[in-house]
C-alpha cells in the first residue's frame, strides 16, 4: 500500500454518514465505502470531489508512504 486514507476519520469528525457524504460529493455510497476499506484506489477526480465536500485538502485525506 503506497498510501493511507484518513477519509473515514475526517468523515466521522464531521459527523457525516457514508450516505450524507455520497449526497454531498456525488460519489457513490459503495465507492466511498470501498475507498475507506482500501478495496479500490480512488481516481484523482474522485478524491478532489471528496476533499471539496469535506472542506479539506487532498493531503488531509491521504498520506503517502515512502
């Protein structure tokens, strides 16, 4: 794994459900769930939609391992 996602932590901090984040971002419920569980790598465009919806930066959503 080259990255770690903080999506679930940020979503929980903002007290959003998967469904609410899906509605805010336009990203499907199942895709968000798959990203949070490391089953799929998000496209850059998807990550940008999620970051905008959560009012955070991409660097807040993901940290990259060296």
